[in-house]
């Protein structure tokens, strides 16, 4: 027996004993992942990944309900798992997802993290023994859970955050363009004077770019509704009962109120992630569009005496630690930095 360690409990997995903090809801496999992947310091509970943890909770909740309806899981266990999974998708335990974002390629560490947290919660609340693998992960594999979680979280972020923000930006851009109709200015190519144009026409180009991005997002939104659940390890559905895919996706639809559906070819959905790459590609295109707009605004606002000085940017903070009264295009520059990050993310996803 290993020695007791203050502040830790001993958990077991197929590789042996592991010390896990007493306060942790997760277990041995999550702890191993914490120790194996101390890479970036960016954890799965990072604010921008909360939707991914939410998606994992939704999947585990739906799986418990589906397994109960198929007679694979007792009613008591299913209810306990479902309730605990609901706490996860309600973001009550995000601090219990400490695995680094750079981890095993299948996302098994994060899948097992969710399984262990939910099993531990469910066991405590129901006084039953609920196993992370046999009960919480029943009829599933990391290979179909993680791609599904990516799609569910991406879809939720798209519809709840990105599209409303894009709509607001388009509306604001159109409003500004309309207010400048009839105002003639110099058009430029290569930053050099070219032909005159209406200021409305110049800004309408920005709006058109944003609207084109929105159209592509709306097309891809439907592709992100196709779920590979039920394919388990390699697409054959091994260790899941016939009809599980339809049942679990129906349960996900009930929770999210979104029209998810089984993918037509689970082998393709597990072997490749083309929809996710397409989706990321449109994020990349939108980032390039926003960078162009932000840089245009910065150029047009340069000066005010020795630059273009065609527009006046609002002064929202002092621009210099040494030159009083200097104002810089900080908002535009912050946008370009975010754009570069999104472009970099797309290369990583590719």
C-alpha cells in the first residue's frame, strides 16, 4: 500500500495508485493528465472553453437518459448521473476541469475528467457506486464524445455570442454609412490618391464583407448540427445498443432546444472533422475582414495634423506615458491582435 499523503486521497486506475487532492471531484485519470501535460497553463476551465465543459455535461446527461430508456442503466443510477451532469452543464463545477488544453489528441483526458467528476458527484448524492467508465461513459467513446462536444459548444457560441455580435456590428456599420451619404472623399489604392468616392460607398464595403461572413456562418450552422454519437470507438458503434444514437441526440435536442441529428456516416465523422475545419475557416475569413476594417479605421484616423485625419476616433484613454494629450487608436489595435490570434487558431485547427 502506498503511504498516506496529507491533503490527498489514493485513487486507482488500470496503471495503479494515484494521489488525488481531497478537494477534487475528479479521479485518477484526470490527475495523471494534469501531471502528464503541464504544457501551456491554459486549462479547460479557461473562460473561453466554458461552453465545451457545458457541452460535455449535456452529452453525459443525455447519455444517462438514453441508456435508461434502452434498459442498460437502472433508473436510480440514470437519475443520479443526469442530475450531476446537469450541474456540470450549468457551469457549477468548472474549477474541476484543470487539464491543459494541450493533451491527448482524442480528448480522452477531458472526457474522463467529465466522467470522473459526474460519477463522484452522483455517487455522493445517491449513495450508490457509480463508475466513471461503466456508468457515466456507457455506450460512448472519447472518439465520438469529443467531436460532438466541439460541435455543440461551437454551435452554442455561434448562435448565442458570435452571430448577435456580428448583427450588431453590421447594424452599426450600416447606420454610420447611411449617415455619411453624399460626403465625397478621396479614394485610394496603394495608400495613394486615386478616384473620389462617397464615404457611404467606402463603409458599405466593410458591411458587405461582414454580411458575407454571416451568410457562410448560417450555412455552416446546419453542418454543425450533425452528431457522430453512437459511433463509439471507430464508427461501428461497438459497445452501444442499436438506436442509441437517435435516443441520445433526441435527449440533447430536448436539453438544448436545437435540432441536432445523427451524422450520415459515422466513420467519416470520427476519422475527419471537415465541418470543424470549415467553421474555423470562416472564423479565419471573418478575422481577416475585421483586421482590414480596423486597419482602415486606423489609417483614416491617423494624424490629426500630419496624417490622413479624415475621421476622428473617440478619445477613450490617454495614448502616451510621455506625450500629454496624445490619443491612439487602441480599440482598432486590440481588434487586430484578436484577429491574429484567431488566424493562428485556424492554422492549429487545420
